[in-house]
């Protein structure tokens, strides 16, 4: 297992953002927040050990963040540890 490079981090971040969804029920209630997630990618781009590292304070957003990671598979890079903060905001 190798540490992720800045280039890999950028690729994974952009990939995650394409799969991120803001739950309709949270939007309707005006709920927003940040969720920090961590995971390990295999050489084939599969996410393992997906976990929430810091909660938004809202289960619905925390679950949306974990689902985002799972929906984004396979990732465009692999073999590294990743940690990201996903922001859910009403625009």
C-alpha cells in the first residue's frame, strides 16, 4: 500500500464529486453539513474499509457520504489511503 499522490487525490476528489448526491429530504428541511470519510482503494479501484471519520451531525448526510463512496466505484486510481470532507450545502 502506498500513500496517495497529490495527483491521485485530485482525481479521486473529482470522481467523488460526480457521484455525490444531496438527499431531497435533507434539502427540503434545509439540512447541511460536512462529512469526513476515509477509505482504502485496491489496485483495481475498489473502495474498502469505507468509514465516516467526522459526522455532520445528521445521519441522513453521513449515510449519503458513505453511499457516495460506494456508488463511485470503481475509482480511476487505486492502491492508496484516502480521506475527504464531503460538503452538503443548499444553494
